[in-house]
C-alpha cells in the first residue's frame, strides 16, 4: 500500500505540472494584463512602462521559469487587480466553494442513494419509473435555470430563503440544491444499475433462501458490493462540483473561487487564475487518490502492491 501511495503521489506531481504548463500557455496567448489595466486613452510609453514593471516584456521561457520557481515556493505572485498575494486571495475564497460543493454533494447523496436503491428493489414499478423520470429531469435542467427558478419562487414569491450571499445555512440551501440536483441524476442511475446487477448474484439468492431479512440483504450485502462504481462517480462529481460552481456562484452572488476566477479572467489577472486552477486541480487529484484507497475497504479482493 505504501509503495502504491508513493507511486500515485509521483503521478499527481506530473499531472499538476502539466496543469501549470497548460494554464500558463493558455493565459499568455489570450490577453495582455497591461492593456486591461490601462485606460483606453493611455499612450504607448505608459503601456511599455507598465509591461516592464510587470516583467511582461521578458522572453516567454524566462517568464515561465520565474513562474515555476515561484510555484515551488508557494508563490504565484501578487494579484494584478487586488495587489495582494494571489494564493492568499484564492485561499480566502476557498471555504465558500468547499462549503457549496460539499453541501451539494450531501444533497445529492441524500436523494440519490435511497432513490436508486428503491428503483432497483421495486424494478419496473411506479417507484422505478418516477425515480428515473426525476433523474432525467434533474440531468436535463441547466443549473443556472434551476437557480433562477429557485430564486423566483422560493425567494421572491414565497420569501423563504435569501436571494443571494453567504452567511447562514439558509443562504446555502438554494445554491446547494441547484448545484446538487444535476449530480443526483447521475448517481441515482449508477446506484440503480449497480444494485440491479448485484441483486441477481448467487450469494443474494442464497441469503434469501436462508431467511435473511430483505432489508439486511439490500443494505449490508447488495449496497456495499454495488458501491464501488458509485464511489468512483461520487469522487468525480466532487471534483466537478469544486470546479463547476462558477454559474451558481454567479447566480447567487456566492463569494467562492469560481466567481473570483471569472472576474480574474475578465480582468486578465493571471496570478489569480493560475493559483485558483492549480489549487482546484490539486484537490481533485487528492480526492481521486482517496477514492482509490476506499476501494480496498469496500472490496477486500482489491489490494495495492
């Protein structure tokens, strides 16, 4: 196990280095921070002076080498807009994004696990068809549309929840549901398909013939053995939620990393974009490592050498 973890950590370092290279390349061919920071009527001398101050007039490889060495020290440079360390700025917004992503995942699991199990146990009944219908609806509806509908009916008309912002649990409910319903659809379908496959296995029929209570068969035997693909999907969904909350954070004015990154892209604030993407990629890689280790617990036949 220790050898496997070391191997995966080395792979993760390579992946994160690739992320840094891609982000640096893409950002530096899509905009000029000096041009964005200056007013439209700025003269050429002012423009060249600012580029020199920002060290943007150096050769590309020199800029990348300086950037990479700074990352090794945990320094992404200062935000061009806010004039504070970019990593510090991103980390200050990260709790809001983690709160929203985890809240959405809790909503998703709370709905999808019972719905998927019930759809498999009650196959080809009203419960099955209604669960799959709701799952299809949740996966088809755009997140921004769900967010706007929640605001319109539950905040504006019924005045049950705040329209925007972050503070109490009431502020979290609407964005968490708007974000989590899309993941709910996919996890529900995965739970149902996994349960249907396991419920037809010989050991399930043997347990029933011995008189084991049906609820015990479903929860202790079937669900655990059907959960490996579900755990994989949940790990992927968490990574997607961390990086895909941009629209919801914008709709609900949620002060997370996604909203900060959109503003940084709009203002060509390269250090903030690089720090945000690197941090989100690192979390995603870590989540995938944890998912791999959970496999061994769920299925004792799996071992890592």
